[in-house]
C-alpha cells in the first residue's frame, strides 16, 4: 500500500472480488467445463461478499462468527474453482484472483482466530 493510501473497506473488497470474478468468467473460452466451473466460482465469490454483509448485520457474536467462517469457506471454494477453469490467455488475471481469494481466506481466518 502506498504512503497515505486509505485501506480498502473489507465489504467493498469482497464486492470487488465478486465483480472481478464475473468479468473474468465472461472472457473465458466457451467450453462445457468452463460453463459449469464458471457458474460455481461466480456463486462462491458472490457468497463471500454476501456473507460478509450478513456478518456486519449479525444479531449476535455467534452469528457474526458463523458468517465469517462461511466467508472463509467460500473464499477457499473460489480458489478451487478458479484453479479448475481453462483460462487460455488469461493466466495473469486468474493469478491475481487466486491471490485475492487467498488473502481473503487469511483475513477471515485471522478474524475467526481472534474471536474464538
């Protein structure tokens, strides 16, 4: 992060992750496996964002922790589906998305570890 840069809000970051995944999937070769795996990664990446919004609106500490654990699970799942996609010519974009999914997994793991 550059000096003076404001850290990105995690809700915004998860939203942008889901949005970037959708844009990435649109650019992939049209194959049966990419269609199926693309649907899965779209769902899991969107679930990261949606569950983080839910965590912020949690009714209890237990509910918050459950939602954060789901975020972590869905971020891990996103990594799996991203890895399975045939991304001919889009390797750099996939690498960036895989890195972001890993960072999100680590962030959610840190939150869980701090709260348990």
